[in-house]
């Protein structure tokens, strides 16, 4: 990064951000420091803006709304409310094991235990109780993909008294060609979205502006188009990007969807992949194995996928979150903007694949394997995700019968290395690849 620009960002991070932004400021500094001797990509710039915007909102008295990883922020940007995806904190601390004291504190106060309550949300309870996490003005959450997430947000609300809004996600598909179709599905989400708008207006005294909504959804759908083009490029052999790359599309849309940041970042990622496909360049040298990873990463070990790449010349095409499949939609009218937002909510990463009948997930996986020329499937199932673990077992049998592709399923805590260590996970993967796949 240009030294003058680096110093500008460094200066923006100085001063007292407030007690509850202490960890937030620390994360900003930790993210900025390595960029001194690195290229400032649109992705890096976007992340710096994520941290700075919360600080800016706090200074200017602008409302902050906390939301989970499965609800995108277009509606909040429309209302000029600063969105804070809570997993940026509670999961962002995991690679440094800084989440563990907060997991332990949650245990001590009696809020569940590691195998039953998800550690993607649980640390934020401790952080909020200790005044260490940004204190939002509002909470918004979904009923999916699990009871743990929905229950955790109710605990947040009861602990803090912060007003909250829950969007219920229907079981059924909205497309007529699906066997599990219900024509009320999209209208049901639209109705709740409009109720959420009214709720935010009442809570903040801000006004919902239709022109802002249309502009936000236009930007959102432009970024969605770039992501879909990126997804198509990953069908190339060799895969043009490294294993973790697709995940950043998900992070872009769930933190900055509906902004120019998202458009710039997704276009940059699409362009990088397209250039590599054009030149026959693979994300890893001498690609030999293509892996489907239809669950989340092991967040406490950011080097795991790199180890897989170097050890087996294998590439993880996309994880469950990174395989972002939301289509661009017609946004010519305000009502169509609401429809686009509703369909995006229903199709969002993990929501669209882990709700409703298990047939959703099975068909998704079979298409994934065929489209991306997959050689094997690895599912590191998080202990708290009981429903997904069961889905994985059934789906692996369907995959074997339909495609002949082998699957590895094992339990772990994606956020806490004390439950199952990196070494134990590597041993399982090594045995599977060397004894079953190769």
C-alpha cells in the first residue's frame, strides 16, 4: 500500500473509540498492519470500511443494527442504519483463539455448552455482558438456519433490552418447478420485510426512501451478477483461484451488499478469476483433486485449506457459504425491489440450502458435484448443527449412489480448537484422501 494512504488509514484508527469498541478497534489495527507491505485490493479496502463505518456511526450518533451472517444488509443501508454482522467479531476472533475466554464465560453463566449451542454466536453474549463488543441500537435476525442462532438473539435482547425484530423464514420453495412449492412464500417474506421497515422507522425516527431502496437493490443485483459469473469460472479445470477465495464473495455480500464496495470487490474477484481462466492458470500448481466442502470452514485454523492445497495438490472449489447463488432480479419498480430482497433472503448462503425438505440439500449437492467436476466431498460438521449433520449423513449416501463420489464426514467445533484439534482433523483428511480418494 502507498505509505501516504497507509498513514491515512492509521490516523483514522487513532484516538479513543469508546470502551465497547475496544476489540473492534483492535481488530481494525490488526487487519491494517499487514497491509503496509501489501497491495490494497478492493477486498482489503472494503474490510477497512466495515470497521471504520461502525466507528463513524458511533461518533455521528447514527444508529447501528446487529444482524447475523445469514441476512444481508441492503435494507439497513437503504435506511442509512449502520449494519454490524455480529460474526465479524465472534468468529473473527476464532483464528487467534481470542474467542475462547468468552466461550468459557458463557459456560460459567450457564448458557449452554459447546456441543449444543453454536460458538458462532455464543461469544457475543459474553462480550456484550462484559462491555467488550460494540453495543448496537437494534437487533434483526432470522428464524433459520438453526434454533441456536434464533435463541441466541433472544438472549441478546433479554440481556441488553435492545429492541429486536425477527424475520420468520418459510419452509417451502418459491419456484413452481420445485416439488415443494408454495405460492405464498415470497409474499410472506415481503410482508415481514415491510413490517421490518415500519419497525425501523418507529425505532430510529428515520424515513424509508424508495429512491434509496431502488439504488441499493440495483447495486446489490449488479454485485450478484459478478458473483454468478465468478461461480461459472470456477468450473474451469484447473480452478482459477485458491480454496478460500469464494468465501470472500459471501463476506462481501453479507457485510456490504447494496453498496459500491460490494460492486467493486465482486467485479475485482470476477476479473481475477477470468484472467486466470483465459491464461490457463490454476489457483494452485498442478491441480489433482477437486473437493466439495458443503459446510463452513474450520474458522479457528485459517491455514487448513492451504495445507490441503500443498499436501495433496487439491483445491476446495467453494465452501457452503462461499457458494453464493443468489440471482440478480428485476428492480424496475419498488415492488420488484421487495421481491428481489425477499428472494435473496430465501436463497442466501446456508438459508437456501439448509431450510425446508432435505431434498433441497441433496439436489444442491448432486448438481454441485457434477457442475464442478468434484472428486470427493469433505464435510466437517459443527457439533451444534445437529440438523445439518443428519442431512450430511443422508446426503452422502445419495451422492455415492448418484455419482460414485466418496464423502468424509466428521464432527468438530468450527470455532474452538479445544474440542477437536487441527492435527486430528488433518489426520482424518489425510487418511481419507490417501486411502479412499487417490
